[in-house]
């Protein structure tokens, strides 16, 4: 039987955007590194690796290299190093998510702003 925390987490996952699911996977990987939980950390980073979109080959290959390095660190129980890399990557994804969720300025607002600067 689910407790309230599990039910909330399940609902959060079901309602999350794909980008937020990536951030949640980073959270799990980072938390697992903090707890020195090798099995869960490996699963979380593997899920991130397996979710790479190869249509963006250059970015995907760079991330693949970083994920492979993190997996190696975790297997060697070098959790601090893996966590540092995963934390930096997570922050980059949070920045992307924030930019995507930021209200966009309308063209008229941009035009007024440009006109005010040139006047």
C-alpha cells in the first residue's frame, strides 16, 4: 500500500514534463551518491544515458562520455566525483527548464524597449 509520500511522488512523475523527468533522474542519482547507494545511482545514471536523443549527436555523445565517466566513478565508489559532475549537469538542465518556462516578451514589448534605447 502506498503512503502519502509515495502517492505524491507517483503523481509528480506522471505530471512531469520530459525535461523535468531528466532533472528528477539527476536528483535521484545525486541523492544516491550522497547515500553511497551504488545500485540506485547506477540505475539513475543508466536511465539518463539510455534517454539520450541521438538526433542531437554532438550533445548526446558529450553527455554519453560524462555519463560513462560517472558510471565508472560510481562503480569505483568514487561518489564525490560522480556527484560533482552530476550536480553541474543538473544545474545546466535546470537553467534550460527555467528559460523554457520564462514568460516570453512579446514582439511589441521588444520593439518598444529597442526604441526607448535608441531615442
